[in-house]
């Protein structure tokens, strides 16, 4: 298992709904955790080439698995710096809702509805986007705010993404 980078079409597909939460899926999701450390706080299944609607994250109080998420409500807005394991060496401030209500299946396959705020809400919105085929760089509103590390392996793919989007505006 390895992380796929911007430019790979799997990152642009809408992920399939999970029809059954199997032990295989839960074990797979848990094994994604190793790829998330030490720099990532979240990882969505399409980022390891599996186009199914689930992601993991850990904001410091343990690993969470979120399956078939739906954002029922968004409140507030704040800008915060984001990066992505599939877009290494790139950071930009992204505006996100500060509070969300999320419906999802947990690792036991039970439907949960919970509210999240601030950083955790940001991480969930970022990972949720991955399941829609959306990358954080698509949400950059001012190209001047992007920080790109000189040796970033994805600088070229990023430039293409930003250029394509500017043509669409
Ligand atoms: Zn990401």
C-alpha cells in the first residue's frame, strides 16, 4: 500500500458508497494508519488507490474511522493552513466551516450523527472532499497564498491543476 499523488486519476473519482462494513475493510483502514504518520492527521481511501467512501484521522485522541460520511450541516467559516499527503510540500490557507454535523457509519457499521468543531471539523471536511474527488488545492482562492517547497515532487502537477482551474473561471 502506498500513497498516490496529485495527477493520479483515482484522486479525482467520486468514491463508491460502502455497502457493508466488513472486517477486511476495518483492517485495511487500520493499516492505513502507518502511512499517515508522522506528518499526516488524516488519510482517505482514494489516497491509497481504493475508491471507496471511508477515511481515517487522528487529531491526537486516537484513530477514528469514518465510513459513508454525509455533512448534514455547516456553520461558521475560518481560514487555516492545510497540506495533504497526496500533495507533498504544498501548503495554503483554506476556508472551511468551523462547525459541522456529520452522519456516518462507525467501525461497527452503526450509523452515528455527531457535531465537530474547529480543527477536527477542518480535518473531516478535507478528508470528505477526497471522497468527492476534490483536493484542497481546488479550494485555493488566491494562488499567491500557496507555499510550495522547492523540491516538492508534485510542483508540476500542482501547476497544471491551478492552471486548468484558472482557465475554467
Ligand atoms: Zn488530503
